[in-house]
């Protein structure tokens, strides 16, 4: 199965996503923000990164752009519940920056698994 990096500042959501993805057979690594996620990307090879958009230290848009530079073929799933702008606005921008799939919070475990299946079935994009 896939090696998946999950970046979100909510410990509860991180724990739930780790459980859902591990139960589906994936290897998961959790990061508390974009800065930690990028540090992990420099040391470990991942197939997929799932990242929140609104996070402290390094937000998701910047994380997506830097991840795209570090690992051009990385599959990226962006998720957001919104912030000072609507979730849809954040996710539209995330798509333009390189996220293959976007999820609006709240979402179901099935939604996450479907998103992972979708990005894994894509051909590599530069």
C-alpha cells in the first residue's frame, strides 16, 4: 500500500486519519504543521501527502508549493474547513498550486479513502 504523510494541526483529526488509513493498509506519518511535514519530506519518501490548509508555523498553501518543488511527483490531497475565507476558496487555490484532490471538512472516512485511491490511480505529474 501507500506511504502517506498527513499534516494537520488538530491532534484529534490526525489520530482519526492515521487510524482510517492504517486500517486500510497504508503506512502513515503524522505532522503537526506544514513545517514539520516539509522536514519529513526531505528525509522520507512518501507516495501521498494529505495537508490541511489553515495551520500555524507554515500554512498549507506554502506547504503545497514547497512540497511540489521538493518532490515533483508527490500526490497531494488538500483539506480545509475554511478560515477567514471559505473552505472552497482555499481549496480552489490549493488545486491551482498542485493538489490533485481537495476535501472540505467535515468529511467521512470513505471520502478520505476514495481520495487516496483516486490520487494513487493517477499517472505521475511533473
